[in-house]
């Protein structure tokens, strides 16, 4: 960023999220200097009466090579109260629906791939 000329030179290009579902991002620094990225998630199935929600806030940083990295902020862990493990199944283009517990207030998912 050249403030004297009011110019920004792109040095590297990349994506914070590989999908086109995460957009309208807004980075903010917390009092400790940690950069937190907020973004909107869209493209949910139609005819639900809504089509988007605020995504999980992500911590942003540059690694030693200067690559942009992100992960959910650590505070999200406090929302997890129990874990439900579903049996492994192959992925396909079709959606996978699982019932949520009646008292569920939040949902996070993790996927693991076999080598």
C-alpha cells in the first residue's frame, strides 16, 4: 500500500474460502490485534423463507511463507457441548440430511478424508 500515491499493488492472489457460498466479508481487529473475518454464507436450498446466515467468525493470519490462513475463532469451542459421530459414508452430489437434537442451538461439522 502506497499511501503517498493512494495506490495498492497486488502482490499475491488467493481465496479465503474455496466455495462461492462465503461472501460479503468484513475483517476487524480485536483489542489484542487478532484479525477476525466475518462473512455471509448463502446458497441454501430455496423456499425456506430465508437464504443466508452469518458464518462462523474466522481468525486470519499469514504463515511463515506469507500465505493467508484462516480457522474458526477459538471462542466457538465454548458452544460445543456434545459430539455425535455418524457412520462413514461416501460423498455424492446429493445433500445428506441428519436430524438435529431438539435442544440444539448450534451445529458445526467436521469431515475427515481417508488417505
